[in-house]
């Protein structure tokens, strides 16, 4: 296999592929979605591989001709740790879609896409939502999109009415989210998730921005998710897992009036054309 440039995603065996290509003197462009060492810390099964991966990944990221990463926080972290001049590349979105919102006055409706990283914070979130809805003589409904074993566990516990839409294309998911009072994203607290939440961004964020619904960011304040939600004013960051604190955040997000301009600002900065221009320069041979 001969190419002018090899574009490798640094995930699982992709890191070994990149290491082999570099050992052969091949030019590599590296894409990093999740910080590999942080992912090993999350895994009890593969955590013993951390020392070996630390050596291999350090050699790969320093040897790559160019590197794109999923967030500015990961970019800054790699620049300091490895001395690599990488750039942030999230997802390109040329414009926001025109949305028509259909909210129910008698139902508190929350949208969620994809994986849950931990069930415990979400269980407490549901209990807080249920408590708030009962105080308003309303019902509670979760609209679930995508597969997640953790969400399956929540669903089987019968804590709340969950509408499961299964796997949907993004354009199919947007009308579902348009019926939600707000949407939910999370990163857990604790050392095990610290590196992960500080460097990664959930891909569901791009769909939430397009849906233009307030984002309930259930996460410690050191996460990249918290930083974006607060900087652009597109939702509420809930830093605690106590039910009373979560309920207070629910009341606050339901009272927020978030204009189109807030979602447009984060689209332009996070998913605008400048990152595509950087990628074009990196891939030019």
C-alpha cells in the first residue's frame, strides 16, 4: 500500500496502525476523538495497558505530520503535554435548520441521544424531574434516541415513561427533539472520568445545537461541555448530583429564554468553515 498521506483515527487498533506506518517512514495525519489514555483509565478491564499505551501514543502523536482533535481543551492539553501543534475539528455545519417547536403544557419532556456514561446521575436527574413535574401537576416523559446499555437499564427500571425511537438519522431526530422542553447531556464526576470529560465533547452536542433546545449539562465544571454551554449561554450546567440541586437547575433551565443567536454563535465557532480550512491545509500533500 502506497499513498502520499495516511489518515488514521487514533482509536483502539488505529493507534497500532499509525505506529506501524510511522515505523515504515510513511506520512500520517492523525485524528483523535477520545484521548486514548483517558479511555483506558475509564476501563477496568484494559487499565493495565496504560503504561504501554502511554509510550506508543506519545511516539505516534509526536511522529504524525499533523493532528486534529475533537475539542479546544484537548488541543491545549496535547500542546502542553506532547508539544504538538494540533487543531480542533469537531463537525462541520454550514447553517442551522429552521425549527418548529411543539411543546406540551402538561408534560415535562426531556430529550436524550446516544450513550449514558453512568446511570447513577441520570437516575437522580429523573427523580428530580419527577418531583418537579408532580409539583406542577404535570407528567414526565423521556424521548430516547439511539442505543445505550446504560439507558436500557434505566428503561427496565420503570422510573419514568420513556419513548424509545431507536436509531434515527440526524434529520429524523431533530423533529423529535423539537418537542422537548430541553435536552440532556452528561459527564460523570470522579477521577475515573476526569481526563475523559476534560478533553472530549459528546457528538450529541452537534445535534442538540441544530435542534436549538436548551441543553441540560449534568457535569462537573471542569468539562469541555460545561465550558461551551456556559460560554455561549445555550443551557444550564448542573454540577451536583443531589436531587434538590438538580431540581433547582431544572427550574432554572425551564425559565431560560435562549434565542437563535446563541445557537448560531456556537455553530459558527464550533462547527464553522474555519476548521475545514485547517483540515484542507493539513491534508494537502
